[in-house]
C-alpha cells in the first residue's frame, strides 16, 4: 500500500513539475544552440583554419597560434589597456552604484524615489550604437562640453582623439550607463536588511555614517561579493561595442583592447584561428577568476555562488 501510494505521489509530482520544465525548455534550447554548439568552433584555435576546407579538414597546428599570440610586441599593451579599462569600470561602477543605492534608500517620498530610480535605470537599455553618437556630439572637438570649456576661457580637449584622455572617457560613460542597473540590485539588498538592526544602532547612539559602515555595508556584503564575482569573469572584456563605436587609430595606444584587437586581426584580417586562440585564452582566464571568486566568497561569507 505504501509503495503504491509513493508511486502515485511521484506521478502527481512529475505532472505538477512538467509545466516548470516546459517554461525552462525555450531558454535551455537557445542556450545550447547559441552557447554550447558554437564551442565546437574552438577547434579553430588549434588549426590553420581555411573556410573552404571547413572545420574538420583544416590543418592541425597545435599551439602555434597561442605561441604567436604571446610573441606579439603589442600583446602586453593590449592586455594592459584591457585590464585598466575593465577594472576601472568595475571598481568605479561598484562604488557609485553602492553609494547611490544607499542615498536613494534614504528618500522617503515614494514617487520621487521611483522616478529617480527609473531615470538612472533607463540608459542601461540603450545600445552603444545609439549612445556613441550622443557621446561623440557631446565630447567632440565642437561638442557641447568643449563649447562650455571655451566659454570659460579654457582650452578645448580632444576627448576622442587624445590617448591619455580616452580611457577616462570610456570608463566614465560606461559607469554613467550601467550604475543605475547595479544600484537596483544593491537597493534590493539594503531593503532586505532587518530594520531592527538600525533601530538598535540608533538607540546605542550610532551616527548615520556608523550605521552605514557597521550595519548597511555588512548586510550588503554577500550581494557585493556576488556582483564582483560575476564581473570578474568579464575582466578581459572591456566592452567591445562601446569602444568599437568610439575609438579611432589615434587612441589605439590606450584604447585598443582584446575584443577590438581580435575583431581587427581575426575577422577583418581574416586570421580566424588566431582570433579563436585569443578568445579561448580569455575564456579560460574568466573561468579561473570565477572559480577563485567562488572559493573566496565561500571563505569570507560561508556562502557559495554556485
């Protein structure tokens, strides 16, 4: 009797879970189609790939392209540019997003709070193809920013053609675009903190700054570590779409990153195998950083990302 009852319960459970599996299936299908099946193309990194011969008839050359990559005179500069821009985006974006979320949480007028949150969140949905023209019109030599500088008696700055200024422009505009999205996540973390902790700290005479430092930030720590870990996986991806739409040969010295370099050499230059080798190295570094950050998160918070 008990065995029959258990079998019936299992069948009922399977039927009730079927709808959830059907909901997951479309996303899983596209994940396999666009993320896993294309991984077969990694074979190109170990071949002298010729499109006419195809993936399985091209000559196998082993680690030739990886050796060539590390022998390039510009590879050190390109990796440096990638790390500088990616780390700048990640660190500055995190600080501004956390600060904004904390300040927004202090707003007690709901309409104003939601309005401000919506305004700063909207740029996240805009493509860099659109925003690049806005940035160009604002920061070009004849743009509004330089017109303001000229009206103040200051010299114009070639933001898009000066190799020293260009990385700051890239970092600043990306932070402006994305900090609203990140702040929503941090704001959710703040609202999940027990209000009783703030009340107890206030009764003990803690100032606003001390409550932020000793209550709010520790309560946000798991989410901060999670966001940091997910961002670390793309540390060698400084934002192809943004840089490609804004850079020029004048700023290759500080603005050329791995993604744009692979595009110019691998696709435009038709060195498909070399581009695949660089992409594979970048993915391996991202995987190592993700596993390392997962272990570090487990050690610091006794929680794992996966």
